[in-house]
């Protein structure tokens, strides 16, 4: 695995050459890409899971048995998203797509920031926090229509049961698998940005691309299971951009544009 940091760009030219020669590049993003927009991630120190243990707040069983508990997490998450804007890392992915240098983004994020940055082909595997969903009758509505969201749980106007933000909880089926299969089919370069790669099935996509001969470029402030496998000593990641993605994606983009 080659490493690139802001101060050590030794391997950057090689990464650029590989990207330029790729026929189908795709991005997989996680909460880390939105940290520089002011939204905490989940698993870093101080992250959301320190305050809301996922098994206690973020499973579909908890929502069904004690919806008010899951709503504590939803309110906190909703507050953290208010007024947040895309950062340069989201911007680079949108520019690459508009220049036909990226086929699309698979995101685990629910914050809509890729779309706000201008990305068009975005698959939200864990849903979107902007809508409310009734898991009982399937009704969907915009969260904005629920004016008392901050104080009460939203009730479905059709069946009168508790609704939840249209965000996938543990134990629920993920979204968009058909679109994801289409995006990953023939993908020969995957940008993996700001994810700890611990939640499945998204965590499996880099290995899937790798198995078919694709290259993995990872952008993260910390090594993950993809960049350091304690069992085999081998890494799935080919190029590890070590640092903040809001700095390193623009650095990579500028090098690509001037190549
Ligand atoms: C499903 C909801 C069946 C709340 C979330 C074993 C194998 C396979 C699967 C399983 C398994 N055991 C259990 C499962 C199932 C389970 C799972 O994966 N469990 C794990 C924990 C083992 N998965 C499910 O239940 C999923 N559903 O499998 O259904 C199925 C499967 C296929 C087909 C049909 C059906 C549903 C998962 C739902 C996950 N929902 N939360 C909410 O979001 O409101 S989890 C939560 O984690 C978020 O949703 C988030 O999207 C997801 C992933 O986290 P990350 O985005 O990676 O964030 P994290 O904080 O972990 O990491 C941030 C990273 O950024 C760090 O590495 C950090 O260093 C880095 N970073 C920080 N700042 C920066 C940065 N990097 C760069 N620059 C920076 N500035």
C-alpha cells in the first residue's frame, strides 16, 4: 500500500496516472466526508455512538418496541444536520462526475450534502434524513411537513402509528442494491472516503471491487480494516491518502487536472 499525505506527495503522480487510466471510477463515502462540514461521525471519539449506543437506540427492534427511544437519536441527528453545507471533498466528487471522471457516489450518509454539492448519481444505501417513513403502511412524506418534529414523535397521517426518519436502522434492509450493483459492475477504481468500513453490506464493496481486479484509493484520517488487516498483514487499499479528505481530495483533484 502506498501512502500520500499533505506533506509527502511521493506517490501522488502514480495515483494520478492510475486514475487517469481507469475506465469506471466510483466513490463510496461515509460519515467522515461530512466531518469538515461540522457533522460528527459515529465511531470516532466523541462521535454519536458514544452518546447513543447503537444496540440501544439504532435498531429496528428498538424502534418497534420503544419508538420514543429511537426518536431521541433522530432528534439529536436532525439538530446536527441543520444548516450544514457541503465542503471541498463533496465538491471534488461532484466536479469529477460532471467531468465524466466519476460514475457515481454510493453514500452511507443521510445528510444530502452530496446532492447539495451537485452530485447527480448518488445512491443512499442508508436512506435520507429529510423524509419520514411509516414502516407499517409504507407512507413517505417530507420531514419538513412535520412541524412538531422537535417535540413529538411524528405520527403517520394514514395509519396513525409512529413514523421514523427514512434512515436505515440496524436489522433493516439497506436501500438501492440494484443501482449499486450496476455502479460496481465493471468498476475498476473505488474512492473510499471517510468510512470506518465496519457496517455491512457497504463495508464489503471495496473487497468486491478488489476481487475483480479494481484499485482502491482510501481517504481517511485513520487507518481502517481496509488499510491494515491485522490477520493477514495485507491491505485491500492500494493508495492511502492519510489526512482530512477536505484537504486531500482537492490536492488529488488538482494533480489530476494538471496531469
Ligand atoms: C442489513 C442508523 C440485511 C442510524 C446506521 C456481519 C456481516 C454482515 C452484516 C452484518 C454482520 N453482522 C451484523 C450485520 C448487519 C449489520 C452490520 O453491519 N453490523 C455491523 C456493525 C457488524 N448491518 C445491517 O443491519 C444493515 N442491514 O445488513 O440488512 C441485508 C443485507 C443485504 C441486503 C439486504 C438486506 C443496516 C445497516 C444500517 C446502519 N445504520 N445507523 C442513523 O444513521 O441514523 S450505522 C452508521 O454507520 C451510519 O448509518 C453510517 O452510515 C454507518 C457507517 O459508518 P461510517 O459512515 O463509516 O462512519 P464512522 O463513524 O464509523 O467512520 C467515520 C470514518 O471517517 C472514520 O474512519 C474516521 O477516521 C474518518 N474520518 C473522520 N473525519 C475525517 C475522516 N476521514 C477523512 N477526512 C476526515 N475529515
